C-alpha cells in the first residue's frame, strides 16, 4: 500500500480495494450504485445469504467485507471525503431518518 492511512483514507478501505482491483478492471463494474451486474446484501443477513445466492445460481460470486472501523470512518470524515457507496451499514435504522450537519466549534 502506498501512502499512509492519513493521506489516503478511502483507498485503504476494503470496499475501495475490491472496487479498484477487481470490480472495475476485471468485472467491468464502474459504478456500483447503478450497475445491474452487482447486488448488495445487508450485513444483518450474513454470509449464509451470500452462499445461498451463489448456490442457487442467483450470483456467480459473492464477497463479504469487514465492516468499516470507527477510526476509518473518522479519517474519511476528517479528510472532508465521502464514504464510498455501500461501505457503511447501520442497524437499527432510525424510523424518523437521520439529519447530519456540520458543527463549527
């Protein structure tokens, strides 16, 4: 890995490594948000759901990634960046939604 975590907080995330080294160059998936050749399974469904989809032929391959750590999330935020698509999952979901705003101290 070139550069430090502080210099490149997004590039060291598992989701970025997967996207940059396999999904885009080998599988041709340039935008995981819109590409019809990729699907996402909520983490709460677990690896068994990934296995089930592959075994039933609904997917050719499946990947299970480690969750983003709070340190990684803070590093991306501190760098003023936005987390890559589908890189975070929070449970339980708030029924009223979530409002986020920048606070200056």
